[in-house]
C-alpha cells in the first residue's frame, strides 16, 4: 500500500476499511478458518479443510467464507478450526477431524450453537 500523504487520503482509507468491516459483520456472514501451519497439516488439517468444503458443497450452503491461517500457537490441539458468525466472538475448536467437522457445520454454522465438547478456552 502506498504511503498516505494527506488527511483526505487517510479519511478515504478509513472509510474503505469500515465498509469492509461492515460487510464482514453483516448478518448471515459466516467465516470458517482452518489453521494450516505445518503443525496443523501434519495433524490432518488438509482433511479438515476438505471436509469443510465438501459439507458446504453437499449442503449447498451460501454465505460461508472458508479461509486458512498459519499456526496459531496451540500445536497440541491441531487440527484447529475457527468459526465466526457476524459480530459474535470467534469460537476456536481443537482436534477437528472429519466427523467433528460435520458436527460443527451442522450445529454451529447452520444453527448457531457451538459444539462445546471441542471448544478451546482462548
């Protein structure tokens, strides 16, 4: 990003950032984030990601954004998956295999109820 050289440019950048934040927080916007650091990949994060994408496709879900991130520093809990729905705080899940993905996608992503057995205390 080029350097901001005026107050008007700063205001424009701020407005753009606020618009992006509002779009992300819009009702119904759901983010599913899979930790894909080397520790996560070694623990099976690729299969976790494939399971999330397969569930979305099989159930024809819309409004769900799937992204990946690097290691979040809890390697012993990998594979790790985070769910953010609108303005609600993110929920972080640990030890997420294909069966757990199905539970999380049905119970949390589709119905808004976190799967307490896999939630990590953050």
